């Protein structure tokens, strides 16, 4: 997914995870994402207002494209 986004010229990817989902946070960090903050979203199927951790990955354009 990251390489596809880079190839398509997408400059930044964002991801959000629940704070108690340590495994998903670790996967994002291993992929190069950095936690940039928190956000509260209304997720009715998850009990209403929930806090999420926000991660970001800046992408360098592929060379030779």
C-alpha cells in the first residue's frame, strides 16, 4: 500500500488506531509512521465518542517517474 501510494504521488498517509490497540500501533511504527496526535471521533458502532491515536507517514516521490 505504501509503495502504491508513493508511486501514485500521494505525499502523506494517515492512520488512526484505538489507544489500547498496541499491536496495530507497533505495526504502524515499524512501517515508518509517527504518532502525531489524538482525535475524538463519533463511532456509533463502537460506543459513540472514542479517542484515537493519529499516525502519519510522509512519502518521498519515487525517482525516475
